[in-house]
C-alpha cells in the first residue's frame, strides 16, 4: 500500500484530480448534477411511479400474509418447541450446537452454494442441482429456526405479487394444453421460489448480503475467464446464430461454460451490476482491485458474446445504476459514454447497427415468433397454453400458428412468453412483481443514507431493469439456471431493501 502511494503514477493521478476539482468542467458537471437531483425530487411523474400501491402496502399486516407466514413457519415453530422442551439435552450435545450454529449461518452456506453451483459446465449440469441445493438450504435454515425463536421465514418481505405469480405458475400446469409437458417445468419454478425464500429470510446483516454478491462475482470470474480463453483459442462462426451476410467478418460468439452465447450474456447481465457494487462498497484496496478486475473481465466477455439484446439491457442497467446510486453523476456518465462510442471495436459497432436491420435473419425471424405468440394469446388469453416452453410449442404446432423456416423454440419476448405460459394472471403478476421490487429499491436509494447495502440494492434493481429491457427481444427463463440467477438477483434487491429499512428504522411508505 505504501509503495503504491509513493509511486509516480499515484502522484500523477492526485495531480490530475486536483486540476479537475478546480476546473470549469467539474463546476459544470456539478451544477448539471444538482439540476438533475432537483428535477428528480420535484418530478410529479417520478413521485407517482415511486408510490407503493395499496395492496402492496397492506400486505405485511393482512390476515392472508399472517396466515401464510404461520403456516410456512409451522415446522420451525414445532422444532423450536421441541428444543425448549429438551433444551438441556440439546445444549449438552456438541453436534446439536454445531447444527444450530450452521443453521444460523445459512446466508454463508448459500454464498458457497452459488459459488459452486453456477460454475458447473453445461456438459455436467443437471437442473435438479438447483432444486436439491435450495431445498437443502431450507432444511439448513430450519436448524437455526429450531434454536432461535426470531429465526423465521420472511414471507412478508417477499411481497404479495411474487406469491401471486407463484400461484399462477401452479395454475399454468393445471390449465395447461398439455399438462404432462408442463409438469416438469414446475420444478424449475419451485427451485427459483426456494431461492427467493431462503435468500430473503437468511440475509440479516450486511456481511451476509456482500457474501451473496461475492458469490455471483465468482460466477462472473470463472465464466468470464473461460470465455476469454475461448476467444484466444478461437471460436468457430455458426451460421445458426449469426447472419453471415449482414455480419460479415464477425468472429464466433463465445459461450464459456454455458451452451449458448445468449445464455452466457444473460448471466453476465444479471451479475455484473452486483460486481460493480462490490467495487464501490469494498473497504480494502485489494478487494476493490479484485472486484474491478472481475468486472472488466466480465464486460470484455459480454462483448465477445455478440448478444445485441443483452448489450442494450446492460447499457440500460448501467444508466439505472448511476441514476439510483448518484444522480449527480448522470451528466458525466452520459458524456463518458458518448466519448467511448468511437473506441468500440468495429465488429461490435457493426453488430449494434444490425439491431433494426430487417435484412438480418435473426431480427426478421422475431416477427413470425411474435405473431405465433399473439395468436396463442388471442385464442387462450386467460389461461395461456401452459407452463414451460414445451406446451406452447405443442399448441402452436397442433394449430399451425407458426410459419417460418426456423423451428419454434419460444417467443423471444419475456412478456409474451410469460403470458402464453402462465396466462393473464401470470403476466400481470410478473410485471407487477418487477415494478414493485424496483420501486422499493428506488425508494431506498433515494431516502436512505449511503451504505454498502444501498449500493448493492441499487445494483440488483439495475440488473432487473436491464433484464426487463433485454426481455423485449429474448426470453431469459428459457434456461432454468438463468431463471434461478434471475430470481436470486430479485431476492438480493428485496434483502437489500430490508437491511436499508432496518438500519434507518423506517418502513417503506409511498
């Protein structure tokens, strides 16, 4: 550390900061940032958007929430009663005390779980791993609940709309066009629900939250490094994923430890904002440099995926993150982005220009996919075709709703796909869940003092916003592991808001 401070580069950096702090550019950007803050605080539109609805506000104290909370915590209450009855016996047992200690450290166990779970290569992956892992963490959590009366599953913190969405998932199986095809997809959603339940309930301190973000950073580090190695070794260009006429000269798309470049890009989109948050809230220089190196490596790997929708989503995520974290930096951030455009690699810039090019086969293929999905919605608007991608595929094939050369896999649109899988209730509750969570995170960012919990909350909310934008041209839940990561980030935002509110002793209010 001393060597770094005495170095020539460090002295040059301090001199540049001193010059910048007294420059006209700094004064202009400071004034522009203050103006942005004033516009945000006085905006009627933003005040309406940030207001929490009546249903969400009444949920924690509702009879339904209290009843479901009692029911879901019944095993923990029974275990605690067993502990109090035989307290001396349990306290005299080394193994019982060890189990209680481990159970109260469920968040630590979860951070290690996701570090190991999300770096398994695709060729060795089984979707049952997620279900087994989070079910085991739930059992682990109950070991702590047996010992401590206050260690309980937090259903109120998860919110009303996500529970409605989970109910719509079950209806998506019961009302499916092909229930047998939909049933196996139910287990993927159960895995995601367990992830949310365990994460929101187990995170109780700031170190817990930071460890979970660090677990996501390990996934970015391993997959990003492997993706860069793939590029160095060379990746064959596939005509099935790239229009070679429109994208002439573009190299092959890296997939890293995943099976698909878009899947890899979506994982990076969801987790990179959490890595950026670690850069900003780490206290030690070494951890900042490590997190910064992982973030840069992840961004480079994201560029190598040549996933256009994810690029746009990530750009939106960065904008939202800066807007929530420090709005006064928005003018400087926009200026930096404009100055960075000419330095983009030619292949990336050419790829960006094909987004709205109708001659690109990938862009043109979206139209018949959207048309087929809209046909399903028109014929089954309330109940949809059934949970999972297999049931809509069967329905569309049986009714001859899709007419294109490429096979129909899914609608390549997050919102349309959720609608045709889980029906109108699923689509409405999905959108409501995202808006509710993002609004709560935005409220915490605006009305809580700066802290690591606030920064991580901003990052999780920004990642959700980016995925919503990316979802306009792709379906992020097509790969169950990405679905689980998506809901993990969703839960991190909820847990971050809970910590911010506990720190200030305030409840979220409209």
